[in-house]
């Protein structure tokens, strides 16, 4: 029973490099989210999706792009990484509109 | 501006005593509130929730209280156990437009339960 799986778990990038974070859920959830967690800042929403083929901006979308080509997958892309994007990234999914989200275990990203 | 505020970054209590974690919000359009718990190197996990039409919800040792007029909610843990030591996030959901798909989180409170 995997739930929400994020890959990779750790990554180090140089400024200007690009990468894609993959999130996969096996609960047939409609809603998927990408959050970042920074010290003293809590969880901030980057982008989200309310269904296959849809995406929308959250609080802090700049510098990120997302795609939801398949219902079970939600990809987060960094086209040109910056040190300010050093963070822990969490993917989450939810099956109803009531906000009970299931989170992955996170990706620790460092941009040097 | 911060719509969900957890003003205490940390809280320390003795095992067996009550832990009270507080959360304030500013957006009157929030209609559903949740608490999540997070251990180090893990993702947050859902703990308990409350609808804005209620003022209390209980689940075992965990109770959430909502005071709509004060825009304040609190999480009570009784009795507290060392395994409860974690970061607790308060979150809120809006009730209109696209906001009902999104949660707004507070900054979290680190709870330490001492044996």
C-alpha cells in the first residue's frame, strides 16, 4: 500500500540546472498538490491540480512548472534552479474537497 | 499576509499532562480546519479536523475546539505521550471558487513531550 511516492528523495543541483520531481499516487485521487517547506515558513502551496490535464498556481509558483498528464502522476519542474529553491518539497493528494490530504515523504533539494 | 497563524513556535510539556496548541485565522471564508502532525524526515499526516458548523470534535486523546467569533482553534492532547513529540500544523480550507481545493497552513508548532 504505497500511498503517495516521491522521487527522488534527495538531490543536489547547481544554479541554472533543471530537474523534475515525480509524484505518484495509487489512491485514485482527483486532487494533487506540491508544497515546499522552509524553516519558519510552514508549508506553502506551489501548484496544484484538480484533475487529469488541469493545473493551477498556488502561493509561490514562480520558477516552477507542473504537469498532470496522467491522473496518478503530478510532476514538478525547475527549469533553471536558484539557491532560493533550496527546500523540502512535499507532494500530496486528496480524494474529496474536505482537505484531508495524504503526503509523500518529501524531497530534500539543495541548489548550490 | 499570513491567514493562518500559529504564534507559538514551540511547546514543552510533561508526559501525562495536557498539551494545548493554538491557531488563529483571519479569513472568515474558511469553513474547514485540520491539524496535521509531522515527524522529522517524514511527510505530514492528518490528525483531526473540524467543520465550521461545529465547535468541538473529539478523537481519542485528541480534541479540536473552534471559536468562530474569535477566529481561533485549539488542539488538546490528553494525556500527552512522548510519541506525540512532533511538529503540528494547523490548516484551513476556503469555501468558494478555487479556494475549496486548497489548504492554507500555519507555520507549525514543535511539541516536545518530556518523559
